[in-house]
C-alpha cells in the first residue's frame, strides 16, 4: 500500500514515517506548467498503518 507526498512537505513526511511508512521512489509531476517533486511512502503490510492509527486513537 502506498501514497504520494510532496517532497518538500516535511510535516507530512514525518507523519507518514511515524505511521510506519517508508520512503520509496521519487517522481516529478507537472501542475499548470510547474514541477512538483513527490515521494512515495509505502507500507509492506497495511495492518502496520492500522496499528499506528489505533495507537493515535484513529481508524483507517
């Protein structure tokens, strides 16, 4: 399981790392002619994310 995060969004990157996500491949997307660098955050086992959310009192 995974998702894309804007590379420069340090807060989001810290959050997903705390949730057990590991940074993966990077890519460059274009939005209205401007480059947006992104990083994939990946979970080998989706239950890892569920467990992290449970510890925070949240659900997925």
